[in-house]
């Protein structure tokens, strides 16, 4: 507005008033920081140089330059502050994963107390659908636990006496009593929070260079300006006013104004273009950094795959395909298990009308049973059917499991009548993306919390040569650090809470926005 008044309408006085108002409004905190650094820390920083250059520009009659420099620097400071707030929000999202209250069992009675007051060796009670409040070992009960928020495993994991469970994971179906092994500040979830905080404090080489550069650049420029003002006057007896003016000019031109203007314009253009294509970039620094990436590390569940289970195979063993799906879906319709939901969905797609189930019973960690048309039927894991039959169709099971699929047994009181295989569906664009990255000589690595067999099957299917399985969040961070040491610049792509520390530690963190968790989206770049 000031430039319009000055250049088009030739209203110099109102224009200068706007320049001064802009400089004072945007530059107050900058000047305060610059003077504070000089007075209390005996150090000339970039804030002091910006302030001095802006003041100098008004003295030499170019207030628009000073206002522009101050305003652009103010915008940069604002964006940096916003990034810090984003980091704090991501940590708050993580903290919300853990329940604030735990049900503790003491002397046969149950008490609800804050998780911070629960001690090691206390026994906590967790009912179906509740979040596990603290890390511990199961001392009573059996259930399937959804560990995806912490470990990234796509399938619920059966937990029974002696097994370790983590705070923030979800108890799906059974009743559990858990002996606490770690206080609230020492849990795996707390460790993830610390890893995110620490990783976000790590500065890039460019940031370190800028800090070091500004430490010497500002004093050098100011010293040179003083020399320009003093030496000609006292040594060569020249006009002080003339050389003082030239010293101010030196200060103004030494301020990185051109860089401050040209770079943001180019970056904003790139960020806007990316946004039109559905890619949100949280800072201009990452536009530059992503061009240097030599290797991309991918989480599996929800990133390379869709994070949704689907039925891939139905193997009849003496009964028809539709009969197997009918019995399995009728029973699983009464279950809340993710695998059961996938089977019911498959039956709906095939137009199969489910039957009424009598005497339904969920066998925690193993499967379900009930009567259909008077016949007792079972649907569940190998563990369930080993209790009833010695001869299981291992050849069929082995083939399906070698492909990374989870096998569900369907049977009656006499035998196994069929198998149903489910698998997390690979995204349509995954294989094409891997090929394109390979064509550009960019290495790809899969980091997953899933088991070795599933990881190997997925890696082979999508054409990824390197993978690392059964990784906890801190293990993913270690792998990202190793890749950084080897290749220099690493991109991490993920969607879950368990990916947050690795996303923060990578050169550039990329979150899958469609199904990405709040934490991963806040932590990513």
C-alpha cells in the first residue's frame, strides 16, 4: 500500500507514515531481541543487523526497503514460531493416547486412580474396548489387543498370561489383569513422546550453517560499516556526512534482502502448486530438502497398504465355497474382531444372507463358536482348532501364510471344512511408485512392526529389495539414523503414531493424509 501511494499517487508523506508504522509494528520484537542479545549476551546477531539496516534505510530516504526487510523477517519468525507450536501439538496428541485413569486391583477390590499414581507391581484391570493404561505383563485372562497405534502391526495380537502389553494399545474382547512393569513416565508411549521431542530439536546441516554464519557475518558487516564511516573522515579528512551515508548504504545492501524476497516467492509458488495436487507442505525448507533425498523409508500398514483387511482366498475342504463363507460370516457378525468384519464384508459383497446363530460364544484370543441350523460351528485361529483336531490342513495353511496372509479356520464338530485367508490390501499405486523411484535411482526400504513372514511377502510383491520387520518405534528411529549416516538425506513415509519419531528424525517426514493419524500428520513436514 505504501509503495502504491509513493510510486503511483506520489503521496510521499502518507507512504512514509505507512513504512514507519509497518517497521515499528513488525520490528518491535526483532529490535528487542537484537538489543537484548547485544546488552545481555554481548553478541551481535541477525536481529541486530536487520534492525540497524532498517533504521539506516530510513536515514538515507529509502524507508520502503527498511519496511520490506523488517516485514519479511517478521514473517519468517512467525513461521518458525508456528513450527514450534506444531511440534508441541504433536506431543499433546501423543499424550492423549494413554488413558488418564487406571483401574487398580488391591486386596480384591477395584479402585480408579490417576495413572501417575500407579506403582510398579500394581495389578490393573482392563475390560473389553478399554485402552491399556501402562506397560505390563498379563497375569490373568486372554484377549486380542490392537497394537497398531504403537507398533504398527496390522493384525490384532493375542495376549495371554506372561505376554507383554503396552500403554495406549486397545483391548479388543477379553478381560485382562496386568501387572505393571513401568511407571507412566517410563512406558513405551512416553519414550515415543521423548523421541519426537528430541528429533524435532535436531537441526539440519543448513540450519547449523546459518547459525554459525550469522554469528560471524553480523559483527563483520557492522565492523566494516564503522570502518567505512570513520577511516575516510579521520585518515583522509573527508566529509563525515558523506561517508556515514555510505556506511548506512553498506548496512542496507549487506542485509540479505534479495534472498529474503526471492527465496520465499519461489518456495510459496512450489508449495501452492503442491497443494493443488493434494500435497500439503508445512514449510519452504522441506521443498529444498526433498530434492536431496537419496533413500525413502516406508512404513507398511496404511502406507504401502490401505490399512484395511480383505478376504483374498477361500479354500473349500469338503464343503462349497459359499457354505464356508456363510458359516464364517454368520458367526463373525456377532464379533467385533477386525478379521471378522472383513469376512462379513466379503459375504455381503457376494450377496450371502446370514443365518441366525444360537449359543454364541467368543473364545478370547482364539475365535468364536455357535450353533447354525442346530450344527455347532467354529471359526478361528489354529490355536482354537488344535484343541479339537490333531490333523490340520498344514499344506494349504503353509502356502497361504508364505504369501503373508492370515489364515482363519472354519469347521464343525467333526472336521475343518474350509480355510479363509485375509490380508491387508496393497495400494493400487504402490508398485508403480516403487518402480518410478527405482528408475530415478532412489533406494526404497520398508520399516514395519509386522512379523518377518508378512514383511517378506509384501516386499516381494511390490518389488522392494530391503525390508526390516518387527520394529518398535525406537527401532524405526535407529534405522532412519543408520540410513541417514549411509545416504545423507532420508525421507520417511508413514501414517501411524508409531511412525511419529521416525518422521520427525528423518530429513523429510511425509504423512499419508487420507488415513494418517493426527500425530503423524502433525509430526510430518
